[in-house]
């Protein structure tokens, strides 16, 4: 059973992928979509939400794309999921029950569970995910960047 929406999983995967591949050039949505076997149109709304909320930075131009807006150790999976959840809500929510039972009993219990879940995701950084991806060889080896002049 998966508690995260597809959008949340996609957002975490996209940010981790960008963290791994955004040097020396930003990652294009097209390249990102190809690596995850997705149509680019599925990615754009998620990527734009991440840009608006300061996780990613959009770079315009022919060699543009996306890169991290801050250090990968300063971005948690919880941060990413909160943004993805908010973006999904903004697109049009389904009807929720409006009753005393839902308001006084069900909603508080669910909110408490969600907070506990997000609290665990807050302990995992994008840096942790990148290190795990490299250790498990989940991505092609990325050459070290040498800044020596």
C-alpha cells in the first residue's frame, strides 16, 4: 500500500534526479522525463510548483532546465511532499465529507497520521537519497567535477 500520491513520488524522484544530474548544465524536463519514462507534460506542473516554492530553480534558454535552488542536504523529502500535496489540492480537490463526525473525529486522527508520516520524511534529505542511489547504482556513474584551474 502506498500512502504517497503519484505526484509526490514523481516530485521526490525528479528532485533527486536533478540533484544527481544538474552539473555542469541544468536538467531539461525532456531529459528528466526520458530517464523516468514519462511524458514531459506530467512533469511540468510538478516542476513549476517546486520552482515556486524554492526547491528548484528554473533556468531559461536553449541550454536551460532545472537545478536545485539550495543545497541538497537542506531539502528533505517531507519538504518536497508538502509542495506536491499542496499543488495537487490547488488543481481541484474532490469533495470531502462535511459532518460533525468527520470534523471532530476523523479529520484530527488523519491529520495526526499525516504529520507523523511527514515527520519521518523530514529526516530524509535529498543528499541521503543521492548517496543511496549512487551506492545501489540506480543511476549511471556521474563523473566528479574538478574545479581546479
